C-alpha cells in the first residue's frame, strides 16, 4: 500500500516518530474507524457524536477546527470509544488496551485535523477507506 505508507510517514514525521510497521497498522485501524460504512463505528460523524455524548465535544471540535488541537489522554479516549472497541483495536494491533489507547490518543487528533482542513465535517462523511487515504495523502 504505497499511499498508506506515505501517509503514515507524513504523520509520523509530524509526530517526530518513525514510520515503522506498528504505525502503519495503527493508521489502517484509524482510517477504517473514520471511513463511512465501516465495522468499527459509523465514521467520523459517529466519532464526533461519541465525543459530544461523552462531554468532550469541545475537544474533538478543536481537531476539526483550524486552531490548535487539544490533547486527549488515553483514559479519556477509552471512555469515549468504549472498552469493547479499544479491546478490539488492541487485539488487531497485538497490544494491550492501555498501549492501544495511548497510541490512538497520539494519532487520532492529527488524522482528524488533516481530514478536516476547512474546519468542518465534510457533507456526507469522508467516504470509503480509499477516499480517506486520498484525503490524507493529498496534503
């Protein structure tokens, strides 16, 4: 997956980290979670709804908006996503739930920020996984 590798490399560089296989696997999970019609949630709109219901709408709004992204702790992320989803992601990545939540808390704000460059959710969602990767790779 050349496009995925380039996206992972760009995001890892922005985070000051490497672009090892673990990051690529995590990116696949994140992209799958944000794409429309996925099995791990209802896409970006569903994620935003989860944050709003969890009392953290301002936090996710900072990722979507054009200003600075507010950080999220692994515990906050696990509370929003739910233990079942974090456990599923951890199993996919071969990590503990804590490690999965920690890695997600670092990558998810940056990915959401890059997918919403105009500061708002795209009408009709982000599309399928290929569309999400295309949006990420185009910056």
